C-alpha cells in the first residue's frame, strides 16, 4: 500500500524534528554553534555516503546532468550550509520552544513557493488549517514572549532559505533518489560550514570540544540522520504543502518536552494549542490522506513484527 506513504513519512519526520529541536537547544550551548553544526552534519554526510555505497545509489552521482548538478549545489550550499549556520546560531540565542515556533513558520513560506513555483494547489481547507497550525503553535509558547530578537530573526532567515531549498529538492527528487539528494545536501553543506569556520576564524573551536559536547553531537547526529532520511523520502512521495504541514507538528512536541523538562503540568491552554495545531495539520493534508498515512504505517509496523 503506497497510498499515504508520503504523509506517513512526513508525520514521522515531525516527531523526530520536535525531539531534535528540543535536544539541540541544549547541545548548541556547549560549543560554538557553527562548529557544533559542522561536526554533526559532517558525521551525517559520512553515514549517508556509506549508505549510498552499500545500496549502490552512488552511481547516480556519476550520471548527473547539468540541471541536476545545479539543483544539488543549491540544496547543499543553501539548505545544508548557510541555513544550518543561521539556524543554530539563532537557537543558541533563544529558547527551544521559541526556536521551534519560528521554524514551524516554514509551512507558510513553503506554501507560497509551492503555489507560485511548483503550481501546487492550496484549498480553503488547507488555508484554514494553516491558521489553526499557527494559532496552536502560538498558544503553546505559553509564557514565552514572542519577539523579533536576534535569535528569532536568524531562525526565520534559515527557515525561509530551507523553504526555498525544499522546493528545489522537490524538483530534484523527480529524477533522483532521496538518498542522493540528502547525501548531496549534507556533504556539500559540510564543506560550506567548514568554509564559514575558516572565514570567521573559529576553526580552532574544533579542537576545543568538551566531553559533554561529544555526547550532544552524537545525539544530534543520530536525530539528523533519521530526519533527512525520512524527510526527503516524504518529499518524494507527497506535495511540499502536505509535507511541511505535517512537519509543523514538531512544534507541539518541542513545546511539550520543554514543559516536561521545566516540571510544568500540561495546562488547558497548552492542551488547546496542541489540539488546534494537530487539527490544522490534518486539515491541510486532508482526513483521507491522514487515514491512509496511518494505514500505511500500521501495515509496515505489522510487517516488521512478522
């Protein structure tokens, strides 16, 4: 059953994203943000390279045409390099829940690009769902004050760049495998991040890694590997609007984890925000597609148990 595959993968990506943003809000404080990003991204690039070799998909890199090379270059430089540097620099200056909220605006930017450049359709249900998603994530901020701080602005800039990168990735995935696109993104992006470290004179921070930084980098590497693997597979099998709508559910997950870490109970307002964001995401994807996603996931889970 391939029906619902893309939506199911996007929902799974949202779970990983929500946990990852929360975890990274701690890890990024233990070392220079760009160095932290470079190390985990380079490790992910190495893991994906090993996967490409084992699956034989590395042959795709040898057969790339000029258009595909340009697409992958954009994906790597912008999505795998510059956007990551901006995002983690911003995350070091704000809270995990605030960073997650700013990142969830990705859906709005991606929807505009998807409609304008990819000619995807935006229904009234999807528009109302988008409003519910934003309202729900805003409520989940709780006591955190929404402000145009430097950290939030850096994350917003990264979010806009990622929206553009995902649109280009969507086009590239029409003829390339998710592993190839993800591998190019992380590989090229790691080189860009290394260049940023050299240019800013922070390359020495790579030799000043504390033991607790190593643990956080290992955790972040694991999350990011799973994220890119799921995400680019989701993009290949569903629309950009649907995929990014599902991804917004990571916001409530980050917020819930922040509440739990702070020892706070889930108050009615937070519960309402969680419910509103969830309903909004389902409205964008559609009830039928969401049911198909759960059916696909159930089928795969049942197959693993056999």
